[in-house]
């Protein structure tokens, strides 16, 4: 469904993505893990059109989308949940969802929009309770749920999730990931999940890529990556290596 | 069609190429970081792994030869620390410079998947009883087959080779359905059956998977007719897993190479350049998933060619022709590769001189035999018969011990063979 071929991207002189190639098949949950500053979020932003691609190509459903503007990609069915719960704090939950659903509104009108919002309330019942509350007063987990709901409201085919677990309690992380897994089961949603919390991400994903300083160094099934000692050491909190250990 | 992993085995060409590119890039980054030999050779040609964006870039990389593996003995080629290695194999290739191949837990898991694909492709299922009559030892062959058969859920009988009559008894009493062995071994079992007046038709045996030595279509016909089974070929080399590297499906139209795990090239053995599609050349393999012992452009020494078109079985992975010859003096016998120089070293050690010698390989009806012909010279001439005999005996036991099976030794007069031809293979494999 999504394919990156030798994607390169730079911030000024800094070469951030170095010939990155990866793919996500329809209905798959794929995770991109790696340390801070490895280039994971940049890769995600390159896909969603927020970061320029200097060399290489990106394809979505066999159509090239390299450097396509973000608003066009939303209409093609790609949605991104950015890092750090970027919601509108001074607005209520309901207002946030209405803003998020602008594409749905333009396609299906007012009724369509409110049906979609109702769907989101079913997915995250807590948001229904909080619908008239200002988004800034929500807890971290609730804010993340709102951010995800704002992306899902336009019924995307492909969801890009950037660090959804950041700063959240493990129980909330588990809940959010179980919603993602459910959406894949029920609606065939395809997900690319960028995470520093490798453990949680690999539990929910089918496959994973490991990124190091702008390069992909591992591609394997999630279960194999979890067993891979190098990955465990670097990202799952194990110690350093010696060749004669 | 039986397909163990439909998604991987029947992937379309575009997806295979994408996956290969991804895995190749990841593998190159890993070997650059973890294997000093590769880091050095990449630097010599001013290549950084992140520069790789196509197969053309890849072709700039130097080949890896067996020599490189020997120079980096024991653990120099490992890309992971030893404590992550769960299995070590040392194929008996060389005496003083052996080669060590390591596997991580994930490597073993992938290997099981690969041999499971092989077994499934010839119709082995979970109800089958698989008798593995390959020599269990330092080579990987039987272990890989065992992993795959167990992955499928078949019942495995690890028998090793030899003990023909008990093998036949087990074949009959355990209702073995699948025999994995060397092809000549299957013919030897047939002879034992005849001696014991057992009709192969009364056995449950229906599939034979053969490897460990080159074998011709006429041997295939012979085995199929005598044992009433379908006989298929498997290929592998210990440096790159072992079995599971290439195998025939039940269509018997060439050997499939699982392209999601290996990148195969065919090169001209003299120039090292890729040959045009369909032309015969040396098989060169790059591992795409191996963690412990990744190999970049490893020269197998085996001659084959890519087969054009699609296999009727529906698998999309490329096929190579059956491997019957090598491009060097090395030959395959009894599951191990025999390097004439290594035999020469033993000869020199025992004799204290450097006599001319020739290795004569012959195939008797159902087994291969190796004779070492040593040219007699003044250094090797003893005035006492006893000493002369003693010398031959020493040589015989040293060679047999090294190879693990009986070798014939004959002293011949000068001019009895052409010293420029160290190996004469009379097995008539083609």
C-alpha cells in the first residue's frame, strides 16, 4: 500500500534520511522504532508531505506521492497523528472533532460529520463524556485519544502515528494500542507506527523496521525483532556488547 | 499446490524487489557496523552502505570467498557477539584453517521456515514420517531438514547414514513416508531391501528428497522406478544455512531460491562479471536475513544458470538449474566438499615430502568411492616392504579420519596420471 524507495531528506546540511526504503502492505501494522534523533519522525513527515524529500520516491496505492502537499494526501486517505498531541487546547472536544472532520463535512455534509463524530465517541467513550470540556483540560491519555479521533474521523485507509505513547501511563498506552489493533481487525486500517516505546509497539505490530542515524538497519517480523538481541539491547533496555562475551 | 508460506513464496516481482532492496540495505548497514572485514573492504572501494540505491551499486562490492572466511577464523565474520549465537557448525573443509558458521535463535527460526517450504513444496505434511538419513555431524544438512520437518509438524526420525539393514527395518516398521538422504544412499537401501526380500511397493514411502552430492536425471529415474517414489533435489551449503537455499518443488523444473532471504547472482567465474540471463556461471549468494553470519556476494563455486519463465507451481521466486558441476577442483561427496589442496596437506604431513597425487572419484552402483593415487618417488621409496605398507596405512587412516569415511590409497608409478589434473571425477553425473 505504501512504499518508500531510497528516500533521502535533509535539514539544511544535515542528511537525515539516507536511502530509506520500506513498505507497508494493506491491512498491516508496521512499526518504525529507533532511538531519539534516528529520523523516525522525519520519515513519517516525509510520507505525509510535511518534510521535503530530496531524492527517492514514495508511492501510495501505486501512485507516486513524493512531495505531494499534505492536504491532498488527507483526501487520498492518509491521516497523521503528530507527535505531542497537537490538538486545539482552547476549544472544546466537540469543536476539535468538528475541525478534524472538515474533509468529511465537505464530502458528506453536516449529518455525515455528526455521524462520524458519534462513531468516534463509540471508539473512545470517554470523549463523549468530555465533549463540552476544553481540550486543554483533558488528561494526557484523553488528549491523545482526541488527537487520534481527529485523524480517524475522516475514515482514512492509512494511519500514520507518531509516538502515541509518549508521556502516557502504561495502562493508557495499552488501551490506545488495543483500539488501533481493533480498527485493523474491523475496518482493515493500515498503520505505520513510529515509537520509542519499542516493547509496546512490537507487541501490536506485525512487522518492524529499526532505524539508526537515518538508516534502516533491521527489517523483520515483530516477533523476530523482539527476540533479536541487538534490538533488545538497544531499544528494549538491555546492556552493551563485546565480541567475546 | 502446497505452499508453506503463500504470501512470501508467491509475492509479485515488484514486491520481491522492494523487499530485497530493504533487506539488502539493512544487511549492508549491519555488516559495515559489525564485521571488520566488510568495513575494511567497503572503505577500500570508498563505498558507504547508505550509498546503495540499486543493484548496480551493489555490483561494485567485492565478492566474499572461502579464503576470506578462513582468514577471519574463528569469529571474525560474525555480526553478533558470541553469546547471541545459539548454534555453531564447522564444515570439515580444511585442516588447519577451519571455518565456523554461527546461527542466532532467529537464524534457526528462519532456517526452519525455509526447509519447511522445501518439504511442503514436495508434499510433506504433518501426517508424514520423515526419515533423515544424512550424516549428523558438523555439516548442517540433516539439522536443517529436521527443523523444517518439525516446524511442519511431521514426525522426524533422525537416523544419520549407515546401518543399512536397520534403516530398512525402520523404513518398514515406522511407516516412513519421506526419505531424506544422499541419492546413492537410497539406491544402497534398495539393494538391502532386495537382499532382505522386501518389496518397496509394500512400504509407505512416497517421497524422496535428495542432496549432499550431485546426481543426474538418470539416477532420479532409477530411484523413482526402483523405490516407487517421487524424487526431488535440494541444494544448500553450510556457509549459507545449508538445505533451504534452493530446492525443487514437485514440478521438478529447476530449483527455487527463496528470494526474500537470498539475493542470487550468476557470474563468470573467471572475470567475476555477471553473465547474461540464462547463461551458465558461478552462483553467488548474498544473505538478506541472516543475523549471526551474513555473507555479501559469497562465491559458492557451484555452476548453474537462471531458468527463464515461471514455474507451473505458481511460486514467483526465481529458479536455477540443477547443480552438477563446480568451477574449481573442489568436489562434493558424501555430503562434504573435498578440497584437493587439503588432501595435499595431509599427504605432505605424513610423507614429509610433496608427492604428486590425484583424487579419483568413482560411482559404483550405489555408492561413491574416493581413491587417492600417490605418485611414488625416491622420497617415498622404502627398502623394507613393512615400512612401505606402514606408510600407506598411516595415510589411509589420516585421510579417513579427516573425511569421516573410508578412503582408498594407492601408490602408483610416475606417469600413471597427469599431475596437472588433481581430480578425476568419473561419476558421470551429467
